[in-house]
C-alpha cells in the first residue's frame, strides 16, 4: 500500500464536522468516504464480537432520559442533529449484525458437549465448528463419538449431500481438541487437559476426493494433514514417525498397493470414505483393510447396500468384526429368508419369517449404523425431486436390428443352452455339441487364439452379447467399429455391423468405422431416446432451465455432444479423460454462468465430488445395472443449496434389455429398503437373486436375451399402468385446461404426453419403489381405516347384488381418478398421513404441493 493511499484512508478519521452548521445543513448529502479494512483476527474472535453488540456501541450511546426542564425550542434542532448523527453511527452495525444472524441459522456460538457433563476431561466440538453445523450433523457427530467411546466401529450412512465429511472432521476435532484456528485449539487443549497421547488417523477415500478432504480439513480445523499418495510417500511416513502429522489421507489404489507399510502402524481411528467400495470380500483392497490395527473403524457411504444383501455383511464385518455373526450364519438367518420372503408368490409362512428376520436385522444394524435421508433432514430446505422413468419406443430401424441380433448363432446358443442336445445324448446343448459356436459372429473373435474354446464356454459370450444389445438400445452408431480400436477389432466389428444391419445398411451410412459425419451422428430419426430428448430439451431451454445429461458410454457422449452442437445449445463436458485439476473449474463455470445450458457428464466420472446445484433438470440417457450409479448421478443436482424443484428423466428403450436392467434396479432398491431401513415393500417379482430354482422373470441367461418387443414388460410387472393409473408431470404442454389436471396441477392422463415424447409408457420411480411400502408406524392407522371401511360395508345380501357390476365399477374408478369418490378419499388419506409424518397441517401440505 502506497503512502498516499494510506494518508487518504486516514482522512475520514481526522475529519470533524463543523459545529456551526445550520439546521438546514443536515439536508445536504455528503460524498461517501472510504473506510478502512478491519484488522485480521481469528474467526472465533470475530464471531464473539458479533454476538456481543455492546462491544460495538459508541461511547455516547443514545439513552432514554427524563425531559429536560431547561429545554427550549432554540436548541431543539441542534439536539435532533446530534441524535441523527448518533443513530447513523449505530445503524450500520445493527444491520450487519442482523444479516449475520439471519445467515447463521445453524446454531449459537457455543461448543457441543459430547461427553457427560461430569466427565473429565470434557470432549466437545469447538464452538467455531459447532456454530456452523446443521442439527442432523450434530446428531451424526454424537453418534460417532458414542461408538468411539465404547471402542466400536460403525457406519454413517447418510444420503449424499448431507455432509458426512464435515461430520467426520467435527468428530475428530472433538476427540483431538482441534478448532478452526489456533486460539480454539489452545483453549480446548488447556481445558481438556489430556494426558494420553493419541495415535494418528488414517482416511482412505477415492483419489478424486483427496483434494476435497484436504481442503475441508484446512477450513474446519488445525490438524497436521499429509497425503500419502504419489512419489513423496516415504517423506510422509517420516513425518508421521516424528509426530508432525496427525491425519494421513490416502486413496484406495495406493492403500491396496502399499497396505503392508500402513498396516504396521497403530492407528487411533480409521475412516473409509465411500465405504461401499469394500463390498467384495474377495478383493485385495478388502483383505488389506481387514489388517488395519484398530477397532475404531468408521465407514462413510450413502449407499450401504447396492446389489446384494451379503454386501451389507461384508461392510459391517469390516467396521464391526463379528457384529453380525459369521458369514454362513448371516446368509442362512437373514439373506435367504429376506430374499425368498420377497417373492411375489411366497407362502404366508415365508413372508412372516422374513418380517421377523427383517425386524431383528434392523435392530442390530441400528446399534452400529446411522442412516438418514434428505427428506428426513433437509427436506424442508429444498423444493423436492421427481424421478420419472420414460420408456421410449425404439425406431423401426432399431427394432429390426435388435431382432436380427437376437437371431445370431451366438445368442441362440445361450438361449437354448439348457435344452437336450440334438445328437441324442442325455447332456444339455451347452455341455455337448453346442458348447462352442464356430459359425457365430462373436465367438470366433473371442477365441481366435484357442479355436477349441475356453473353460467357460459358452458363458463367455454373455457379457459381449449384452454389450451389443445395450448399444443397439442407445444408438445404432455404437455397434460400428470404433476408430480407437486395433485393426483386427475394427474389421470384426465391421463384419458384425454388416450382418445385423443387413438390407438396412444404406440407411445408416454403411458398416465401416464410425464416421465423423456431423449431420449423420446428430440426426435423431433412427434413435427413439434421442427423439424424446430433443423434445424435452427444447421445452426446458425455452423456460431457462439448466440440464445435466448423463451417459455411461463415452462414445454415446460424443454423439450427444454433436446433437447439442447442432441444436445450438451452450454446454460443458466432463468424462474420465478430464483432468482432475480442471473438473472443479468446469463445475464452477457451469454454476455461475447463465449462458451454460447443458452439462454432459459420464456417469462413472461424475459420481463423486461434483456439486451442480444450478441445474434443475437431470437426464440419465442409459441405465446402469447398479442402481446406486443412477441415484448418485441425480444427487449431483439434488443436494443442499438447490433452490429449485429437480426433475429427473430416465430414458429407456421399450422392449429392450434396458427394461430388464431397470426392473433389476427396482428389485435391488427394494431389497435395500427391506434390509437397511426395515420397510415392507410390494412383492412384484417372482425371481429370487442367486437362486437356480426361482429365477422368475428377472434372473437367468434366458431372461437376459428374451424378446420383449411385443410386451409392456415393466408395466405388466409393477401394475402401475393397468391398476393405479399414470400421474405423469407434463413439462411440454400448457396447463390451461383444468379438466386435464389433477391435484397440484399434475396431468391425470399421460397419453398425450407420451405420444409427444414418442414413448409407450412412463411412471415415477418413487411410486414403484415406495408407493406400497409401509413402516411399522403406519400399520395402526391402516388398520383403523380398514375397520372403518368394514363398518360402512353393506349387508351381505346387498353385497351379492353389487358383485355383478363390481368389475365395471372398478375399471371406471381406475380410468377416471379425479371423479371417483373412493379415489378422492384414498388421496385424502394419503395427504393426511403425509402431513402427520411431516409434522405440519394438511392445509400447509396442500400449499407446498401447489407451490
């Protein structure tokens, strides 16, 4: 700072208003004078000053006093002038204080006591951290400390976006007596008077969030943090032995390789971020983590269970060894009964046993796991989310190509693998003459080095054939050769494409390597999902919405990028090739720039570390076998800080493999709700996971390659289309017609909307997964409603007369919900129940729904 500038900054402090000013001078406006910046102090001191406005009051504070008997009218103007000057000095500080108080809504500036009041030394979260925590985060810190106090591990299973990282740091700050600045640390350490020396803390996380952990530690505490990752790993170990480091952060891959070095250290606490990565007990990472020398192991994950119930056991056996018994005991006592009790035609005895085991499992998990959702915690701070699943009709060309693939010898071999062999032997085809497929399109290339076949034939064909079916479901260009592949692979893919395109090869521009033809790749004629996407994006962009567009395939992202360029939309893109150092700048630019309309993201690359709350529309172009991948993609936008209602559209190709992928997602979500949350879910499916006897409609190779083109597969299973009616929010058409709207302005007839999108069926994911689920708290209310219905039921003789017309009346009820009294009562009951659970009046709930 120059000397002249410093003098100019001091001028306002020396200037004195002329006391001989007349009363009219108060009306003259003075130019604004520069103010000096306050000195830098610790955050805690600034907060203490703001909480004590007495420290900011001027020396001659205005006070109310008795009337002066010597008061005269001549001195009235001068006294008023002095009062105005004093008020002007006080007012800015009051305004700043009020604005800060309105911002700091999380809590007062005081520490959060975790230990008992009479316990010495006291363990508490420093006030500088506690004042910025939300209420559910304080509960999470208490939960972690209670486990730590009892020398146990556990899982913090909050939904993504609820601040699991911050809760973990606040917990560590309380245990180690660390605040957000040195003054807090010294004060806490002096008061606590800790005698024992605590060991270091190990944090294992994905490499993409290492920088995020390091940044959060620097903001919230004064720990000595080091990253054990990269070329300077040995220096970190030396600092740790010298006592200069308290927190070690490493990645999953680094620990898997260097686990022998880190496992020799006696750790005080282990924290595993994204702990669901340890779901496979046979992986090297899981085996290495089991060797860590500490019992205080804590997992942070928003998806405790993703695919199988046994994954739940693997995760808990890592953080709480032996807490759920042995592996075989868990499988027999919990896993098998829960899966078989969820079968749609399960006997009542199986259902009853599953209910008992489910309640027992939940009671055990609650001791070591804290699981909260956004609706339970910050739902009142957000506008909500709607997850729509749209089954788009494939183009006629897509349908023909899909049918030709199913007729290939490779897939026919898999479909007929269990049939008797045609040679007359008692063996099955897969065990005899049809074990290999020399005349196939895929098998010869896979076994080019071993013409006699491999040990897993013909099952080695399953994954390559599934990939081809998924490519056809997304876009025809994907089955053409990729220019990034080697020459032999391109030649084989070109031969495959020529066979499945057959007489339609001219319509797709030949079977050669995927061309860079901009107009050809961006054309939506031959892709059903892109036609729906074109209609949706046109409506959203015209309304000023921002869109997140996810795809599992990078090649599909290339095609979507050309489509967006053709439409003239401004976009950003992030995939696996995007450097980690650039990702955050892309996110910040998209959130802050009004001109950015679309963000193209790879589902795999966009799962962690991205906060895109500026977008309120999310499109998932292709489904993933793991439901957690799609749910995490949605949470990139639907998280704390989102100011608008988030609408999600999952696009599926009707009659294709994607329907089976989605129904398996529903199955897995329901199993997770049963095992983790203790809910009762509607039993939709006959199939049982990992069961050869009950494969039903979901499991087994024959189901994977079944022709679904002439069926409403998902609709017939979940029964939403025929039994419950469709309530589909129409973002494309005007809602001026009152007759076409239901409660809250939603359309009650989805057919016009589906026709516009080129779709055959649609529903909301939450309606399918959660509509029929009932918690124990609702059973008494449901029972009371059934008793009321029984009292109002007509006598038996009147009931017989109405039996003949019952079916027709039921159809009329389903087809016209807004007019039916029974439907109105059902909706009213649901609204009343929802209002009770949310703790608000039904009128307030209706206002929220209308908003």
